[in-house]
C-alpha cells in the first residue's frame, strides 16, 4: 500500500495544476474531486482505504492546494469542468468513476454530460438546479446527502436523483440521518457505502466487457 501519494502536475488554460496519484495504476481509475473550500489532501483517509482496490487520483482545483491561481481566466464551473477533462486525458483516466464532494459533485455531473465517465458518487453535492439532469443514462450515480446539511440542499439532490432514475439512469439517493455538510457525523458510513458502490460498479463493468 502506498504510504504517501506522488505529487503530479499538468497544464490547463496555461495554469500549472496539481494532483496526487496514489498508485496501483493497473486497477480501475477513480478520481476524487474536493469541494470549494478544500484541497486534494482532504481525501487522504478515503484514498488510503480505496487505494488497494483502485487507481486513486485526487486533484487540486485551480486556486486550491498546490494548483496555480487563475491568470486572465476565471473560476467558473465551465473552467473546473475543462480542467478535470484535461486531467482525464493527461493521466489516461477514461471511463473513471468520480467521487465529488459539494462543488466537486457538480463538476462531476457536468463532466459526465459529455460522456466518458463510468459512474458518479456525489457526496453532499451542490446541485442548485438541474445539474443531475445532465448525467447520461449510461453513467451510474450514487448520491449521499446528510439530512441536516445547511450548506447544500438534500431536497434538491433527492429530487434530481429521482428524475434521473425516471430517465433510465441507474441512480440511488441515500440519506445520512443527522449528518451535515462535511461528512463528520457517521464518518464510516460516508466511507464504506461509496467504496462498496464503486467496487460493484467496476465488477459490473468487467462482466459487461
């Protein structure tokens, strides 16, 4: 098991962006996308748990962690989606599953709209309007949301997950009773349910190929 991940860099819109690679490159790819106030090392505990089974990569969004701040560009949703798409191409992570927390869940949904994403695990996602409506039917989706979250709306993510399921997306919405936005309450549940879902997702993918 990798004790510490490798620091890696790539370019997007002329910016030098940072990500960490936890190794196990022969395993199925898994990308971790943090929220708006975080950075890639916030995922360390989850990454260490998942690393024996997956090729785990966690990025610093522009302006976060060790990634450069924007020069002459912006921090729009479109910019973050573009940066993530560049990482997928640069690191060869096509058909990866993506775990996104808060804003990271929004970035993941918008990236999935263009195809090439195997599955989305959205943890307390910031989906203010119709973000999950973009997820295509070929992309599986697990959404977990604390019922006491006051930063992002569990009612909105629940409704959007239901709409996705009605469109034919393999979509599940899992409430975490009493939990808030930062996944502290019932910590092990936030870890184990996504890990089991990701393992099942890749097992299904292998059966279908």
